[in-house]
C-alpha cells in the first residue's frame, strides 16, 4: 500500500532523514514511534506530498509520488500535528470549505460532510464555532476533514497531543474504529498510543530507522532472553539444581518467595520446566512469564542507539 525506498531529507548540511525504508500493508495500523525531533513529522509530510525528499522514492497504492502527486494525495487523508482550522468558522462551514478545496462540490460534497459528521461524532457541535470547541473536538474536526474524500489511507501526526485523559481515550477509540476500514500511520512519541491502537511498530531516532515489527518480534529482537517466575510449595537448593540442569536455562535466581528463571528467547516448551519440577515432587504454587513492556523495549532501543550500538 505504501512503500518508502531509501528516503533522505537534508536541509543544507543537516540530515533530517537518513535512508529511511519501510512498507505499510493494506489494512495495517502502523505506529511510527520516536522522540521529539526524530524525523516522524518530516516522514509524514513526505508521504503526503507536502515535502519533497532530497533523494529516494515514495510509492502509494502503486503510484509514484513524484510522477503522480495529485493521484497520491487523493487517496490520503492527513491530520497534521496541529489540526488546521479557522476558529471563526462553524464546524459545518469549515468542513464545507475543506470539501471545496478537495474538489467535493454539490450533493457529493454535502453527502461527504454528512458522512464524516456522523462518523466522527460531531452532530451536537456541528453548528458551533471551531474556536469555541474543546481541544478534543477540534481534533475530531481535523480527523473529519481528513476523511472527507473517503481516503483509503490516513496519516495522523500526534493525534492526541495536548488532550486531557478523557479526550485521549475518545480519540484512541475513534482511531481503532477507523482502523477497521482504513490503512493508518499513527505518528507519536506517546507509548500508550501504540500499544492500544497499532498492530505494528516502527521506531525512529535521529532520522534513522532503528527497528520494526509487531510487539513480540521487537521484544524478542531486543531482549535475547526471557524470564519466568516460579513459586513452589517447598523451596530448597534441590529445585535450583534441578532447574539449572534443564537444557536452555541460563540462570536461576532466588527472589523473595520465588525463583526467577532466565532462558534464551529460543527456549521451547516452558512445560518442560513445570513437568520436571512436578516430577521431582515440588508442588507448583505459581508459574508465570514476565511480560516485557513496549516502554522497556523502546527505552532500550534508544539507549543502544545513543550508545552507538546499531
């Protein structure tokens, strides 16, 4: 659906993007994750045609952005970080204005406006001035204008920035709903955005792509080991020796009332642990796997990159 090939963007001697390449498949909700200044917004603007890359190629739905920019823009809806809106216009007036810019006139334009007003939940504020809306509703208006042409692709740049917790939840739920019918790239530096809305993640820092994949893939790539917690009805040195004798177990450490068992990510069959323990006569009170959070993966990626580890 979207393919970036070795995209570089320079401003004079300053390189903002350095050879970025990735693809987004149809129907994906992709989280584009990175700290402020990493190059996320620049990448979004290049995909949407607002900026031209210094070098590289962007292909959207089979169309080369440089050769067919109008066609590409017609299938992309874009919400910049600061949603464009005129505070003196009503919601309907603004959407009518944006529909005209997008070439949606007459009954076709009216139908498009009616559709997005209902889809985004703007019915009760449609006659109010944009400037009098809460930040959450202004974001909804920004998303509505991006959807006017019923694009197959949505580019959302920091869609929840500046919102209060309740508004954030509302926008997240809206994005999840939109993800059922649209391919979405969600640019953010807020980790909960990715965990609750996206099915794949790309991490960018200093204009370079550090890693990409689903959460489990990233976790396994970054953390080359996995930890289990075991609590048995009786704790003695015998169970520790038993566990250390199992092939693939790297370490066993006593922690509070239990044991921390470290294995390689390639370790197969955690039931090998429980079977061996039960067979040796140790009753199991608890056996669980430690879940590595996206925050831990993200921080470790950035830490490795800043330390010069590629």
